C-alpha cells in the first residue's frame, strides 16, 4: 500500500539523483568539511580550557584571550564548542551506520532470497514507514530519556525500511542480470554472489542515501537537545549550546551564532562528503 | 482504503505496546521517585493498569472508535484539544507543502532540463546545502531579518482565543518558509531526477524532434509524466511536516500538534501521546494514499 | 511557579524538561513580582513623578501579556500551575487577602480576626457580587476552602488548608463566618490566607465558563492559546483602568521577548537575565526587575545531622568559603542580591541587624583542615536556572581552600520527587520562594517543618518557633521572628547565597502593574501607547 510505489520507484529514480556534483563540490567540501569534522573529533584535545570550567563573567564578547568570548556560565565558548562536537558527530554517525547496515541486510535478504517471508517483512516495513521519526523519538524518550540509543533506534526504525526498499529494488535488478545468473549456474555460494556481484552494485545508491540519513539523524539529535532531552551538564553538544545561549545573543552573539554555524556546517559538509563518495562509486 | 485502516490499526497497536513495554510502566513513570508501593498500586488501579494488557488495549481502542480518546493528566478530554492543534498543524504543513512544491518544481525542472550543465551543478550544490540546513537555523535567520531588521513580519506566531491561522495568515509565513526550504530542496532532487528520466522518454523525444517549443514540450509532455513521482515526494514531505514541526512550533510559539506532543511526552501524558501519534500516522497514511491515487490517475498506462 | 507559590516543592518541579526555560521564567517572574511590587505599587497609588506615567493614568487600553504555562493549562484555580493561568485567575477571582511585597492586604475579606489563642478566625466579607450578579456568600468561601483542602482536587495547595476544621465552620450571617482550626495558629492570615485564598462560586471550578468576583470578567479562554478578560464595571473596589487584558500562552522566554520587541504583546512575564542585560538600553521596552522582595532564594543546603555537617565548624567553613558576590554577578547577571542565610530579605520582619557573612578564605581553610575535611559532594540539578552553575562555581571556590567538591547532577524533574533522598543528602542545591522570614520558618523548618532539608530542629529551636507560630499579637510576633532568624543564622545549614530577582519586560506606556508572590496583577495598571 501507500508508500510502496514511491519507494519502488526509488531504484530507478536514484540513478538520476546523482547529479554531476563531485567536480564542483570537492573544493567546497574539502576545507570546511575537514575543518568541522576535525574539530568535532579532536576538539576535546585541542580545547584551551577543561570542560565546564568557568573562566570569567558570562557572555563576554571575544577578547581577553577567549577567542569567541564566554557562554552563559562564563565558560570559554571556544572550548565548549570543541567539547560539544563529538556527540553531535558520533550519535548521528552511529545511527547512520546502524540504519545502513540493518536496512541493507534486510533489503538484500528479502530481495535475493524472496519467498513468503518477503511479503510479511514488506508489510512490516510499510508499517514503520508511516511513523514520523519525531514521534518515534519522543515516545522512546519518554521511556529512556535522551541519549544516543534513542537516536540510533529511532533512525533504524524509521530509516531502515526506506533503505531496505531501496536495496531490495537494486538487488532484484542486479540478480536478474546475466552475469549473476552465470555465477549462480557456476555453483558459487550465495554469500559469494552477494559479496562479489550484488553489494558492489548497491553501494552507490546506499551511500547517496546515507548522506540524507546522517542529516536526518543530526537533526533528531539537535531537536532532542533543543527540546530539553539533551546531555546533562557538564556534558554538552552544539544544540544544547544553542538552547542555553540563545538568551545571551544580545551580549555575545557568538554564543548563539557559533554553535548554530557549526551544526549547519557539519550537516552540510557530512552530506556533501557522503554525496561525493557516492558519486565516485557510481562511476 | 482497507489497507490504510489496517495499517492504522497496526500503528495503534505498536504505539500502545511501545508505551507499555518501555522501561517502567506508566504509573511508575508518572510518579517517578515519589513511587511508593502503595501509591503505585493505587495509581495502577485508577489508570486501570492492573487489568491485563489486552483488556486495556481493547478498552482504549473501543474509546477511540467512539471518538473518545480519553482524558489527559489534567482531566480534560484529549480529543477537542487534539482536533484544534491538529488543524493548526495541518494549516502550517499545507502552507509549507505548497511552498516546498513551488521550490521543488522550479529548481528541479530548471536543473533537470540542463542536467550536467553549470546551472544544474550549481543548483545541485544549492539543494544539498538547503537540505542540510536545519529548520531552526533558518528560522533564527529569518526572524532576525524579516521581523527585526525589515519589520515586515511578526517574530512570533501565537494564536489567541477564538482565532485561527486564517485570521492572520501573515503569522504562517516565517514558520512555513523555515520548514519549506529544506523540504523543497529535498523534493527538488527527486523532481530533477524525474525530469531527467522523462526527457529521454519516447514521447518527449518525439515531441522535441517534431520541433515543438520547449515550453510546450514541458507543459504537455514532460510535466504530466513527473506528476506521479512528485506526488509521492509531496506525500513524504507532508508526512515529515506533520510530525517534524515540533522545534519550529516552539520557536514561533505556534500552537500545533508537535508542541502538544512534546508537552505530553514531558509530563508523561500517555492518552495524549497515543492520540496525537495516531493522528500523525493517519495523516501520513492519507497523504501516501492520495499520492498513489494521483499517480494512477496521471499515468496513462495505469489508467 | 505554583511550586514557588506554594513553597514546599515536594511535587516534581515541572516534569517537563523542555519547559525548564519556562520554569526559569516563572521563577524569575515570581521573584520579579515581589520586588516590583513595592516600586509599582507606590507609582500607582500616589501621583507618579514623571509626566509619562501621569498621562498613563487614564482609563482604557488593552494589554496583551505573554506568559508561560505548564505543558497543559486548565484555568482551574484548584489545579492551575502555570504563571499564565495564575495571571488570568487573579484577574477573574478575588482572594480574601493577598500579599503585596511583604504587606498583607485585605481583599474580598473586609476583616480577618483571630480569637484570643488563634484557634478560631472570624472572616467578614465585602459586599461583593460574582460576575453573574449573585452575591458572594460565606457558603462560597466554605466550598472554596473545602475544595482547596482536598489533595485530589488541589494537590499543590491542600497543605495550606489542612489545618482548617472545615466541618465545623459556622456561618453567622450573609457576610460573616467563623473558621475553627485544628491547631491554634497566630499567623493563619499571614501564612495561609495571604498565600492563597481564592473564592469561587459554590460548585464551580474555573474553566472556560469561569465566573468570579474579581476586577476582570472572563470573555474567552482556549487551552494553549489565550485567556481574554474584560473590565468588570461593577467591581466592588472600583473598576480597573484597563478595558481588558489578554494572557497569551508563550512557553519560550526568548519567544516572549521577541513578541514584545515585535510589538505583538505589551508585557512579557519572565525574561532571561542575560537578555534583560542586553536589552537594557532598548528604548522600545522597559525592563522591570522585580526587586529582592519578589525573588527566589538560592541555597546550598547542608544537613546539620549528617557528617561532616553535624560539626558546626564545617558548616561555618562552608559559609565562609562561598563567594556570594561572584555568584550573583556570574550566575544571576547581577539581577539579585547576596543572601545572609536567612529567607525574607526585602520583606517585613527581616532581621537586617545580623552582620552580612563575608568571604574569609583563610578562616575557611583553617576550619576545614581542623575538621579534616578534604572532599565533599553536592547533589544538584537545574530545577531553576543557575543552580548547577552555582554548584560548579562552588567547586572552584572550594578548590581554593583545598577541598574537592564532586557534583552529582540529577535530572530536574526528579530533583524534588524523592523525599527520603532530600532528607538524607548531606549537601544539596535548593531554592525557596522569598517570603516573610516568619512565614518561611513556620512552613519549612523545625520538627514540624514540611521541607526541613537541613534538619534544623531540636528542643530549643522548636520552642522558639512554637512561640512564634502561636503568637496572635503581631508586634510580639515580629520580635519572636527576629529571634528565630538569629537562631537560624547561627545554627542552620542553609547557606542562602543570593536572592534572584524576577525580571519582566513591558512596553514603555504600561504602568501600575502590581506583583503578588511574583505574579503580576493588572487591576491597577494603565496603558497608553
């Protein structure tokens, strides 16, 4: 029902989703992308001040040795930014990987093995597809509070069905191809065929899709923090910083602008990077 | 239709189970650390939690079928509030969808017709950035610019007793644009793909070779072919907007379904969470079904 | 806010983490209310000094008020918790008596007088009618008391009514009733009635059809949207100046400020201190810090019966190590005043003869070393903005004297919910609504205190407090209050480091807003653009 047609189209539509972006994008991606990713990963080691240390008056403008001034508790804003990136990167990354793995596994399995189980699983996938991610996230959050597990589970539940549909369509297509049929008649094991013939052919669309998965997961992480389910102090992330520091934008604009900018940059560059990689694979 | 109802029923079961299976039963979550064995037992009895779960589910389902979604923790019936908030959310989502489609069509067709060219590449980069730009970031920028620098639009979108969004449509503009820009950018990529696909379709090729003007090829042959896929994308956008506007609603103080859900989750008001979740899922199902119908109607091979 | 209103915050603060900002605002609003009271009250009562306010004292105008609510607003006086609800309720309903700053003022009650030992109180009502034309009767008061006393219907307020022997209330005539108490109480008016004593018509409970006897009539109420009130031309105390007010539910403090700056509302109930600082020079809005009388007291609470704080020297050392000025400037953005370990600053009966506790690092170090204390831990949570920040700063201040402080942070929605934990934690962050010292002491401290987390009690103190509570003569009660405060100052483990003011903001033409227990009241307000 419902979502089915749209997603079955996807295998076909997806070929055209790959714009000729790589050439133009690379230079755009490389600098800010690497910068933001580096800061997110290595930030805690680069931070001039320890996490959560108050160094002066709150919402001081840049100066006095504080690159971007201070936040609402008088902590060095730049240090907080450096500490706040990992959660922002890791939770969506974990969610993306989990979604891709689960979605691909389910999709390839039902696409290649078919059978009666397929119909049942497809129906279950359709069911999950009508659940809005924010709803799932909030329901899970009532039980478990915030945190990465809620994000990962939400993304797997709401994103994997989409991916499963996608990879199932690609798998069906590839498995009909003559060279795969030859492989089958040669008596290669199912596993070998999957690994050698099928997986390489679906890597492109899956990667292209994973960019959007990452963006979606990052948005959920941010939304959870913005709604007040974020990490508890002193732990922080960029969305928590937006929430905490919005009130002080009039005193130190960076306190609001910098975390906002970092989230936007991370989201954009992660998507662009994954898109460029997908383009590579597609050629 | 039957399929839709079946899915909706399955969703209700899923939501109900999720709430009851998650760590801590509703009673212990409502009481939190105040939970003493006596208080728990008393509250469980009051909420009917001491009955078997199947019985509870059937009772709840029977209520829903009668149009009674139960009472919230304040004792007020859930349904009237839900209806009002749902309509507000729907109005905002519809406005955002229209904007998103406009963006998607213009950008997607422009890029698709010139696939591979510099315009296309630029637009592709643009839409990738647009897709990745969180709505709350955009909302902040739009408020500063249009409400405080230019003073054209209100910075908040609250409603007062007795008023609806239609009484002051201007309040919808900023939240709708914040939501529509990422959604439109996302949808435009599918439109572009569909246009590229259709460009090589036999009837379009033929029309072009017959020397028809580009605009005519576009309106008569190309666009009708992409309506189906676009309807599907539109349905996905609507689905996203119905549930996904929580943060934007909060920023603009707009009384919608998302903020109701967030509030209900925070105070562990399960009747409201269940009912709101059901309404959201129903909207998504209807949107996809409508898209399916549009797809069938506009596809000559299926008609 | 109701939590603050009620004082003992035994109920989960707002279970709503997403509304921490809201709570913040609330509390801020509450505090503001109290402090602004004094200022604005004078302005309204006397002829305002500047011509702008003079022009403002004209009838007319409507004021839109942005205020936070809890997740769900109800407009039910027995159940309401959100500030928005309460601004509306205090417009529609009258209270028998109410607090303006530290002054108890008579409202719907013409007089409230105790018998000799405070075991019976006679209430005489004003000649007043409800908005539907029916008179306010003693029966309505009895019904209101009975409903408030029912923990099922009024879970947050019942504690203020438990001492009333409702079954034995006697109605003498159509204006007079005699209220017996289970236990004699000299401060029944100050402590109970002035805190909450709303009167509703018998058999009602607010809602969309609410009918009261207050200065404004309810015109429309829709949950999640607004409460619209119009002037009650027949108000017994004279009709208000404003044509009407509309309380609009805006949960986010930044959104409220945006709405005010954008001209969408005329009054923002509760804005963030940093934002207030930033907008101080904006000519289009007036920032209204409510002053210390409408404030929230921030404390580090040390339980005097649990080691190491059973050693008075350790408590003393802790008091000396806290840099109160730094906390006020950093955590409160200067919107507050340093505390002196007694609640009630800026209010009647405050003992300001006690010397201000000053920081003394050397003495603190010596006392900690002598007691062998090198490590402490504090339980904290962001129940109210700044609590965790203050604990963080305390850790740094303690480090200066060689004591390591570990922060144990728990979610705000669980902070006040575990009563046993609250009573057995050696050191924790806490907050109190600033209320008159005598009222606070009676509510919170001593063996009978409902929320005595420092375990300050003992025969000597209980006797002091008992005398205070039972005293009917108000001058004598004032003296006894001073003694109680002095005892607390020397022996309690409650380190009240600051009073955080509520901060509201308004359009320039709005004057005469009065604050009662941190909630604004608009019946004497005027507005001209």
